[in-house]
């Protein structure tokens, strides 16, 4: 879940709190293992910082076997971690009360827009109605680093070049995989075409060292299922460009990768809606994922500004979820009811105090608040008597980033448990809800429809691994010389 630039959040918590949430005491016969990498290289350090958290989410909070967990860890350690770029070490105090002493921190060379803490990895948890025992599906997203070790300040072009290399690495992984290996769903050809479109745009239309844009260009996500792992590549659009310039870029991109008129018409519907409210809607990013391979699924991320004055979900958010002037998206009543209730409670939109409230651990700096509407354009098969044709459908999803929420994790988790039946029995959310301290690890809340009748509500949260996340967990394997993940930067968002 990407966030507004230069938003920083410090985190206050107690060791016993997070150790109960992320690393349960009752772990049976299994123990948290150290990463196998002993390298002091950047990706070896990233392995030792992030791999224990990924392992614990898969083992204790997800529905995965030990073999599945081992395969995912090997993929992260060997293939994915080098994409995070150089690890920059520095010494500093932990900002939580439990860690006033100085520690050795490690951070990315450039702050990432992926998380509130600007760290380049986010864990995602997704609950569906059919989940048993409240255990979510686990996934993770990484930010493709923009600079090589020892290189100059990064830029989007460098990140795009590294994206092409990352896609090739994933394809090589699949090419040599056996039947017993981890199964990845990829759309490498489409990703290459889109990335090359953006590469040409950077050359001809965008400043190499643009001060308004993050050097990051791409996020790659892994949605871990029981049979396969779906890979999603998401490209960040330049923030310095106007809405018309960005829609022109996507026009060219969609025409390059597809000649399906129905697909282009679906994009045109979304484009017209954005143009109808340019003051409040802002194109942020788009993605192509392999969830329905071999049929491509596109997602367009649009930020919707949340006004500071009291308002309702029905007035501000609902028209954008349904593309109302086109009547292009059908959303069932139960889904809309949950969206309304959760949006209203989390954002305080109905309260006159919403003008002044801001998260306690975020530097406000008069940043506008927003929700994200994700439009999904799916090309699904439709069988007829004569042949198999593809029908194009548009669906939408609401995502509420915690940069727009004035409440800590405990409040957010309690509201999710109360409003969303799919999360019933979730030990992870129940533990968050019991927090007595003002922790803010939840990055955002997403709601989308699911199920054969499209009436199920799928709930997603992102969990960030900030500087104090590791400091405040007792008994966590620290890895390389006790490194903690963190980030520090100057007023321009550049690593010092």
C-alpha cells in the first residue's frame, strides 16, 4: 500500500505486545529459524532482517505447510532479496520506550513509498469468508530498488532497468522448476512490454532526476496460495505529471500490449470517470497480475481525496466505486454496507473533529488525506456453443491507508473484527485489538468482493516492518549482528 511522500511514523509499543502478535509463545515443535544466509552482502543482510518475519507470518498466521514455507523463504532469500538494493547501515537509538539504547540499523539507500516507515517490504494478510479458523492468506510486496551498490543517487530509469532484470529472473526460476518446486504464475511477456513502454517514457518525457518523484518505479507482489503463487507487477506513475498526461501514457501502454477493443473500451470507461472529477481523483499506479493466467488482469489505482469537512461514504466514495455515470460496476449490498461502516468509523468522516485529527505518530504537514479506489479489468473466459470467447469485466475495491486514519492498530483491528465476518476467529487481528499501547504497524485496510455470487467480502491489511518492529519483540532471531530495519532521511527524503 503506497503512501503520501514524506509521511513518517514513529512507533511506541512494549516487547510483550508484539511478541504475542507476531511471534506466538505457543509455537509447538517448530522454532523460528535463522536465515541460512551468512553473507554480509546487501541481499544477505536483507535476508537476515526480513526473512524471520516472513517465516513467522507463514508458519503461525497462515495456512501453509512447512514445505510451502521453506519454498517461499528460499525464493525470497535467493531470488527476491537482491532486488531491494544496497543496505545502508547506520547507528542510532530505537524510538520506542523499550529500546532507548543505540542499535545498528539497516535501511534502503532511498526511502521507499511502499510503507509508512519507508521500508522496502510489506507483509499482506487477506481473509476470505471460506477461510477456516480465521487464518489469512499471506503475501508480500517489495519495492524494486533504484540504485546499484556504490552508485549515484537513484532514479526511476535505474529502477525500471532493474525491473526488467527481476522479471527475467522470475522467468528463469519457472523455466528450471520441477513439478515439486514452488509454482509461480507469471505473465512475463506482458510485464516486459509495459516496462519497456515506461522506459521509453522516461527517456523522452520525464526528467531523469525529477525532484518531485520517488526514485522507485515498480512494486512486485507475491500472493501465496496453496497450489501456486500469483505474481503481480505494479508500476508507479510519475507524480509530477498532470492527469491528462498520465491518461495519455496509459492510452499508449494499453494499445501497445493489447488489440482487444473490449479491453480498451473498459479502460476508456475508467479514464472518462477520472476526467469527470479531476480535482478529487488522481491516477497513482497500475498493475498487471497473473491471478487468472493465461488471461491478463489489469488494476488501476486511483487516489480519491478525502475532504476535511464532515461528509458521508455515499457522497464521496460510493460514486467512484460504482463508476456511477456509466453504471459499469455492480457491487452487492453487503459489500457496500461494510465499506460504509468501516470507512465511516476509521476516517471519522461524519465528525466535525475530522478537520483536526491526525494520527499521533504521523507528521501531518497539512498533507491531504485520501482513499484509494482500485479498478480491476479482467479478461475472463466465457464459453459459448461455437467457441471460447473472452468477456471484459470491471470491478472495484476500496483501500483505506492508515495515513488517513487517526486511530492506532487496536482500534483498527477491533473495527475490522466487528464489521467483517470473514475475519472471525483471526488470532492475529484479535491480538492487535488487545493492544494497550499506541502501535501503528497496520499500513492500510482493503475491501473487495469475492465468491461465485460476488457477495463475499475479502478483507486485506498490510503490515509494515518499521525500525522498532524488531526491537520490541523478545526472542526474535536478530540475524546479522543484531541489525534492525529502519530509515532516516533529510528534508528532501534522501538518505543521510
